[in-house]
C-alpha cells in the first residue's frame, strides 16, 4: 500500500524557497526555446539535411516527456530536492556537451540530456506542497507552474540577442551557467521534503511508459516530414496504442505503480489532464505564429519586417504577464477556487486569439495580443497544479504533477505538428522558399481558439470543489483565512493524542488515515505533547494507524460521521499485543 513517511526532520521553508524553485523552473523552460532563433540555420550550422536537423529539437521533447513522470515518482520515493538537483545536473552536462560540438549526433545526445530537466517543474511543485504554509501555497504553485511559459517567453529575445552577436554555441554555455546557478541556489536555500512514498521504483512501468511515449510523440513531431499516411507514421501510432494499453494493464496490477491509473481516472484528475493538453496547444500557437509574422519582410504585404531581437521582445510580454498573474491567481483562487480560475483563464485566452485575428497589422498589436494571451495562459497554467494537488494524496504529488506536465508537453507537441502542417500547406512558394501566409496565421489562431473551446467544456465538467481534505491547502491567501480554514478542518476530522504504554505522550509518531479501499487518506506527525489532527475526505469507516520508533504499531478501526471525533492512540512496547 502506498504510504508516506517522514523519517527526516521537517525543516521550515525560508523566504527564498519560492523564488529559487521558480528560477529553476524558468531555467529548465529556457531549454525548450533556446534554439528557436537559429532553427532555420541549423542545417547549415550542423552541416546536415533539414530533416536531420529537426532531431536537435525533437530529442529534447522526447527526453523531457519521458523524464517528467519518472523523475516525479523518483522524487516521491527518494526525495524531491535530490531529484531536482539531479535533473539540473544532467541538464548542465547536456548543455556543456552541446556547447563544444557541431557534430549532429553529439549535439542530439547533448540536447537529449537537456530534456531530462523538465522533471524539475513537478518536483518544484511537490516541494512547495510539502513545505509551504497554506497561505503561501496557492501563489507559489501558480508561479512554479507558469515558469514554463515565463522561461520560454524570456528566452526568445535573450537567445536572439546572443545568436545575433556571438557564436551560437554561447547559448549552451549560458544555459549551463544558469543551470549551475540554479543548483547552487537550491543547495543553499531549499530544504529536502520530509514526505516519502513507500515502495520500490517501478522499473518495468518506467520502461513501458518511455517506449509508449516515444512511439506516440515521434510520429506527432515527424509526421509532416514522413507523411501522415506513410507506413512509418501509421505503424508508430499503432505501436504506441498497443504498448500503452499493455502498460496500463501492467500498472493496474502492480502494488506500487509508476503512475496510479486509478487515481488518474478520477474525474477531477482526468478532466484536468485533458484540459492541460488543450492549454498546451493554445500556448504554443502564439509562440509559433507571432515571431514569424514579425520577421517576415514588409514586401510580402503583411509581414512586419522586424529583426530577430525585436520580434523576441514583442513576444516577451507573454512570459512576463504569466509571471505577474501568479499573485492575481492566488486571490482569485482563494475566493472562487481553482476551477473558476481555470475557466476565467480559458475565456481570456479565447478573447486573446479572437482579438488577435484582427491585430496583425503592426508590432504594437502583437504586443497587445501577447499580454492578453499571457494573462489567460498564466491563470490557466496556475490552476492546473492546484486542481491536481487537491485530488491526490501527498505521497503522489510528484508523480501526479509529472503526469500533468507531460500532458502539457503533449499539447505543445500536437500544436507544433498541426500548426507546422497548416503553415506549410498554406505557404506561398517564392523563389523556391516557402513563405507563410496571413491566411495560414489566421487559421492557426482559429485552431487555438477551438482548442480553448474544448478545454473550456472540460473545465466546466470539473467537480464544483476540491475534496475537503485538501481544500484548505489551496485556497487560503491570508493568515486570517488560513486560521479559519484550519479550524473548519479540525471539525471535520479526528484529533487526539498518541501515548505510550505508561500514558506518556509520544512525539513525532507517524499517524496515518486509511480508507475502506486500503488507500492512504491522510498522514501527520504527533506534536511534542503527543497531539495530532487529521482531516477526513468524507464520512465513513477508516483505519487509524500509528507507529513510532521504540514502540509497536497500532491499527484501530474508527468511524467518522461528519463532526469532530477524539481518538487517543495507545502504542505498546515492541512485542506487546495491542487490541484494535
């Protein structure tokens, strides 16, 4: 049975934890857009065919998709901070490999290592949940979740400036330096989480999921090159279906699976993950369309004739606005809940793309579009981890958020493939060069609007509120609200003291609440006076289990009827019998 232990002493999170983790998330996101300014030059820079050069981008996407859920689970088992540092270290190594080569295969290997850092996003969210007080959790998770867009948006102008004035390898040296700084700050400012999931790592599940994701994402990213109806593309899609189905059957039978599919199938988790795909689609469309529109020459009749750097600066407000929406999200979510905030964000995205259809005639208009879309995407991205955290046990936070981050990555992959195909099929041939058209840009915006509409329908079907056991962790935005919600939580749960055989209080005893399905419904440590408090997800019969070093374990069946109930837990010495 999955459980959570707190063998390590809890450490109070300092004020630097949130900015340091958010900085790590931004550094990781930089990897995704690092080479965007030099995409068109990669075949020449690497002395290879255009179809081969695209593997420099595809390899990072694939490794990131594979690493995200795996690193999340490893973080739950062995320590989220430890896995976060490992992810950043692998990224730094990959950046240094890419910095010293112009050989295609070596470059692909380096870029593959860089993709492993994507697991840092869910690990950071998990660390925040484990350590931060409730009044800080909402805005902190919002900032961490938005760091994907913030890093991508800010990297565009910075990378363009570097690529335009120095050797392109400097991009990788800069990325390695940022990664090393993130590691140092994490070591200095971020304590390890005391939360642990018991069990072993599901190696077969990790291999099966990795194979299934590669088989799925390869044809999505390379389908336009291979042909969507080619035998290779269709064969890989068929293989992905078979492998993922077999993997799902295997995961359902494993005691400690890599991904708990039963939890994933819960309405709130499933709908949130599906909505995440739609948000990912909508986010990537603007990143693909606006830079091209801005850099096309004015001779086309619709291009805005801006330099690479100016184009990056016009799109940068997308990421900046996402960052500044984090405190706004915290207030909205505290008042109305993450579901309403997600719906609000999707509506703003729809307005941004709808208005953007008519705002393509000047550079300042693209800035307006970027700001509106940044606000909407920031609110939507910020809502997703709150919805996930509110629906899963604490011991599964890393893996569940890893899967949610993967869903966003799948959305961006689908967006890249579909929009790339649309722009290619609507392009004009000018001297042997395919030039995107205004019609293609507007069709791309309509596709994004359609994706947002689907996401909005999914969000409307979410349950009205998260489960009571987690509700207070997500919505408090001030100390006063947090205190009120703590009081309400106590009235809904069990409280009492953990005592030894002589009636003396037992400090730091692990108290676990287990539901009728044998799943953990809550866990805590007793205070110095032996007292404990556990909220419950609903009325019914539970098992309260307690254990402490030097004492025998205790398991007692208890019933909760909606009001506070006092239950003292008497631990015996090892070898003594205790009646349940």
